[in-house]
């Protein structure tokens, strides 16, 4: 993995084998009990999942189906036409001679 990481990113990563070293960087009340801290927090997946469903509607075929693909293609085609038109306008100005 190391060859794929940027030097700056590598400098931010520390792998430790002794959990006591974590206490040098993380407050004992924030560190989970499994890692030598006092935090006994238990993740409740179901309550969090229900909350997410209330905020955002579930993904349906309208998000990824044929209709959505057609809309994305139309938008992309329009964008390409706009870029081509701009390029042609810029090209006309740069090739004009007196």
C-alpha cells in the first residue's frame, strides 16, 4: 500500500501495536474500552438507519434507470455542444487576421 501513497499522506499515518501509545494522542474518555480507554459507546445501527431513511428517500429506478440515464446523456450532449460552440467562437477570434 505504501508505494501508492503520497509522502504527505504517509507522514500523517501511524500504525501502533501497543494500545497505550494511543493514549498519547487520544483522550482516555474518547478512546473505546477495547483500545484501553473509558468510552463504552455502543453503535445502534437500526436507529441511525431509520433516521437516514427519514432524511432522504430510498433510491429507486428513477435515480439509476433508463429515464435517469437518458437525462444524463441529454445533459452531457448539451454540455458538449456548448463547449464546441465556445471553442469555435474562440477559434474564430484567434484566427482572424487584418
